[in-house]
C-alpha cells in the first residue's frame, strides 16, 4: 500500500497498539540504524529510558539494548514497558514526518494491555512521562506476583464458551484457598486467557468438566507473565495504588483524538472526564479484545495499522476470524454478497446480528514497522505532499456488543 493510499484510507482506519510479550524488539534495530529514521527512534528511546531510570532507580540504556538486540525478559520487565511505548510513538512520528500520514486523523485507536496506555499518549490525553510512571512504579510487584502465576488459554472448538458459568466457576475456585485466578482476556466467543496462582488453574480444569456440558481444551503457557487484568493484583493493592498515582497526574480533561476504543469496556468510552477511572479499571479488569475487534468491523473499519515491535496477538486475532469466516462462507454466493452488503451502515442495521463479522476478510492490515522499512523515503523528496482527506465514513447505528 502506497503512502498516498494509506493517507486516503485514514477515515476508515484503526490504529492497533501491541502490549507486552516475551519478545519485544521486533525490527527496532533496523529502524534505529536507518539513516533517516534513526534520530527519531533514538530520541524516543532516550526519553523513555530517562523516565524508566527516574521511576525505578535502575540503570537503563534502551538505545544500547536495541542496537545490540538484547531481548527483554521478565527480569527487565520495566525496560520492556519503556521500550514498547517508545517504539510505538517513534513509529507514529516517522509515519507522519516522513510520509505525511497524520495518524491523529484515523477513525479510531485501540491497544491491547499496555497498548491502551500508548493510545492515550498518542491521543493527547497523557504525557509520556506520566503515562509510564504508573506501570513502571508497579512493575516490580507485577513481576513478583508472576512467580507463582500460570497463564493458560481455554477454548472450545465447537460452541461459544458459557462465560457466565466460567465466571461463576472462577469465583468458586478462588474460595478454595489454593490461589487466586481470573479471566485476563476475552479473545473470542470460544476462547479466553486465564491466569492463576498455585493449583488454581488445575482445580479450575478439574471442575470445569462437571460444570460445562461441552468439550473444551486448555493449554498452559510455559512462560511467566505479570498477572495484569486479574484480581491477583489485589494481593499487593496494585489497582488502588495506581488509582492514587493517577489522582494527581496532569491528565488533560479532553477526549483523545482519535477516539480510543477501550478494552476495559469494549467500546469508545474515553471522554473529557473519565480517563482516571478507566485506567484504574484497566489494571485489574479483563481485556475485551473480542469486543474491540467486533466494534472495528461494525463501524466500517477497512484498514488496521498495527503499531509497535513485531505485533502478534491482535493481528493473529483478526487472521483467525478472517480464516474462520472464509471457511464458513466458502462456495456460498449468498454469504459473499452479504459480506459486501454490510459495508453500507444503513443496510447493516437491518441484517442479522453479528453480520459485521463477515467484513473480516475485506479488512486490510499493515504492520507499521514492516511498512516503514519497505517504503524508505529519499531526503530530497521530503516532506511528502498528500491529497486532501476523503469524506469521512458515516457513523453506523449503535449496536450491542
């Protein structure tokens, strides 16, 4: 996709920011060593490293880490936080400065886990210094709690998971005193990420056979993860301590631009008053990733730009949905016609519920770091002149997600 096309598609574009993962460098070294992009990348890394040192007291050199391609680990979780946010902001600035694509004119933004913090920085609500202060201040406690925490994915191949029954079972397991667990992410109607201490996940799976009448599968992850978005964090009062810090931060009393689709609510919820409240809930509330993906489809998003180093979870979620839709509709002229029809907001309002999912195969995806390295500008050609914005996409009728 050429820069001019990317610019023209902005009114129907969503920016998706990645969160923490076991690998966090991506192609950051290539961007840092790029003759044109390098100074921007280095500036963002230096700023984030300064905040990291100031908040945690640990020596931090993100430029050296990226240049030497030293991957982060759980022990350097605080550096991973700073690195991810810095690279996401650097990629957006490169996109705007070198290609004339103003990201703030996109239709909507959303971010998985840490990515929601970056979306609020990009949206002009929280300065980077303040936004990093909360997760960095609480990083050590999150790492400590990960020592006895296991992450797993529960999924069903045939039917949607009975979420109310699962939530009830979680509460029952927590009362047994064998460790606290919780649902961390709603990946799709048939899959969730859960985290649990001690034997809690084993107890959960032992009881689930008697609780749910459908076959389910469960896969444990071999890595340790900070138990964000679960009640495990209550053990060290992480959510309330975050709220106390947020209370006096200079958060701008304005809605983010572009609007932010919060994974706390699964909706566009941030306004000029509630950023502190939603960020407090962000700490321990499950991530409604599926709700956000569906919301982008229902509002007519045609392009998703994935921001950050080697984004994985969000692109994979869209890909699974696209593949499932293609398998389900293969050979069906009627379903293909319906998929095209839901592009029209007035018509989608009268079509069957969830018809917006049929748009998944038509959405185009851009991995921003790959795109930036594939479209290397020449110094003499800067700045790039772009055509005027096309007419914005009409607002669809409100739907329950």
